[in-house]
């Protein structure tokens, strides 16, 4: 996709942050009295829509699909399952967490760099909690003391 004018690029970034065409137009530097029309006109352009889609996809990849974010979301689901006395659901959550960590390990990614220490600690705590609840021995981790 060809590069957009700087004001159009600014509009796209503003629209991703605040999905309101008029506000995004103002934020991008368009005149206040014409922001409504300018925002509407820009949103009708295929290049603008395409750039907004790219920015949203990048945001989703960076914020929502990052391993640490996924593990945190799963941790919330795990605690909800335990609170509702649903060990099978909790076990499925832990399985999903293990798959994420396993995929990172297989890809050769430095898990310590990809996941913050808190996410790893939470994942380990989740595994230990489910093992204890199910009456299994606590899992052993490589490199654990």
C-alpha cells in the first residue's frame, strides 16, 4: 500500500485510538469547523480503511495476542473456574497455557524474554494448583531449584 500523507496517517492512528472520525480528524490537525465532513470523507477512502485495518491488526498482535497477554487472560479464566468449582475447566485453561509456552519453546523463542516473570510465575502457580486439586504430584520444571 502506498504511503499516506502525514495528516492522513495521523488520522488513521487517531481513529484506531478513538474510533470517532470527527475526533480523529481534529486530532490529526484538520480544522475544527470542517472536522465532521473531513472525517466522513476520509473514512470513505479505501486506502484509509486499509491503513486503519493494518494498524488495528498490528495493535491486536502487539497487545492482545502477545504471549504474556494471552497467559494473563487465561489466568483470569483459570481463577474463575476454580472459584466456580469447575476443575475440568481449570484444567483446560492450564492446558491452553501449556500449549502457549510449548509453542514458544518449539519456535526457539527465549521464553524468559517473551513472557515476563509474573506470567511465568502465574502459569507455574496455576499448574501447581490444579495438580494439588486433582491430587497429583506437583509438576517439575526444567531449571527449577
